[in-house]
C-alpha cells in the first residue's frame, strides 16, 4: 500500500531538487547539441561576428527564433518584420506559461518573470509531466539547457571556419534529434504514444503535398482520432500515465 501512495505522489509532484531537473533534461542536452553548433556557424556566416552571435544565444535564447531572425536579417528584412515574425514563432510560449504558471510551487510574481525567460520547449516537456512543480526542479532543467545552448553555440562560432561544410546538410535533419528527445519525454501514456506514431506515419504518407501541408494535416487528423479513441475506449486505461 505504501508503494502505491509513493508512486502516486511522485507522479503528482516533481522532485524538489536541482540535480533531478538536470538529470531529467540530460537526453535533450545531447539532442540540441548539433542544433546549437549549426546556429553558431550560421550566425557567423551571416556576419554577426563572435560577440553578436553569442549574444543572440545569451539574451534571446530561443533556438528556432534565432535561426529565423538571423535568416531574415541576412535577407535584409526590416526590424519590424523580424520582430513580428519572431513574435509569432514564439507565441507557443504564452501557452506554455499559462499551463506551467498554476503548477509552480513557492514562486513570487517577480520570480515567475525571470522563470519565463528560461522557458523552452525542452524545459516545458520535462516539467509538464507533473501536476505540481518545485522551482528547484524547474531551475535545474532550465539552467542546464541554457548553459548547454551557450556552450554549443560557442563551439559552432569558434570552429565555424572548419564546420562550414555542415551548412550543406538539410537543416530539417539537424532539428530531428532535439525534437525526438522532446517527444519521448511527452509519450507518457497510450494516447500520447498512439498520437505520435499515427502522426509520424501520416506525415510520411502525405509528404508529397505542397507547402509542407502534410505535416499540419497529419497532426490535425492524429489529434482528432486520438480524442475519438479516448471517447470510445476506457479513458482510465487509454490515458494511464507511465512514469519512470
């Protein structure tokens, strides 16, 4: 009986430990490594210079938005266009914040403003598995990702003259390791695993559609069918969570 209560508690509340947060996000640190290196090479190649490229990672700290912003800058886009494009790319973080805010334990409003800067896809994936999140656990995951991103960006910038050939690699391939790590963290029940596998299969099947519409259609169909299955089968069984 004691083990059942312990398991239930651990699935409800995150560990109150910085070390636990670092350990939980470790696979994603490895997944984002090539992403950071490529950004360093790309930013330097566009003409940002060492300080400018590293500052983007330090003060913007938003991988996909950094790529978009640098690319638009290289094409001569206005600052207004760059700002609004990055705003739209990062809009999902408002949803992350709305979801995470009520779960955080022992944080003030000022503390949450600081927390919001370090909120990434990877950090959210790690902490969103819990109903209640201790701020030490969050900071362990978030800061580990932050310093990891700085290190790999710096490596990309420093070794850019030797790594320019990497720019010939399809960028979509470089993103895959980072987002696979995120997906695996979210696959905590049958519904999530079913939705992930189905969307992957449909995306391949619809790959020939123009403007990469196949990915969007695959996601929408998968979400609809997952919700349909949840309504047909036992919700308790279909949504049974799996914790390590």
